[in-house]
C-alpha cells in the first residue's frame, strides 16, 4: 500500500513540475515575441548601402594563395 501512494505522489509532482516548466517556457516565448516587436518598432535596423563600385575595378582573387595554404596544411597534417 505504501509504495502505490509514493508512486501516485511522484506522478503528481511529475505532472505539476512539467506543467510549470511548459507554462513558463510558453510565457517566455510570448514575452520575447512582444519585446521583439516593440524593439523593431522603436529601433528599426539601420539600412546599410554598399559603397559604389567603379566599373573599371576588377575583383582581385587570392585563389592561388588559398590553394597553396590548404595544400601545405594537408601535407603538414599527414606527416
């Protein structure tokens, strides 16, 4: 008889504890969503515009240097 009472109490505490956790997490998500909307309304993100690129400029790539560095790293790793 004593064991079943302990199991019943354990299940009650389990349900109570898990319910408390889920309610807390749900409220936390709701509050964070509301806070996010408020922050976005009063502090909108700054719009960044990229600097204009001249047509005569060419993008310089360092592909050969990157390949050499990777190859050297692989060779050193295999030693």
